[in-house]
C-alpha cells in the first residue's frame, strides 16, 4: 500500500465522512485536539519518522495530500 493510501485509510476509518485527498479536514471541522495528536502519532508510527516541533503545523496535517508531502519530505522523496 502506498503512502497516500495508508493515510487515506487511517482517516476514512476514523472520520464520519470519506475525505478527498485535497480536502482540508480542519476547515471541515473533522479534527479536534485529541484527533490531531492521534494523527501525529499515526504518522510517526506508521512511517517510522519523528515529527519535530518545526513540523507541528496545521498546514502539514490539513489533508491527505499535505500529510503525504510531510512523510515524503522526511523520507527524502519528492
């Protein structure tokens, strides 16, 4: 399973509605502070990366596309 599919699967199994890859999950009101932390932990554990303070910005987590970009930057892809 590729990065984007893994992220999409995580979100779609935990959110009430299926999200598009470019949909801003914060703007849609789908994320509270607890879920935001769960999302960070998922990314760290699923992709074996460390999310530092410099990466804890809403822009990095607002959509499937944004999270994929964050993961790929940490992996040295793209």
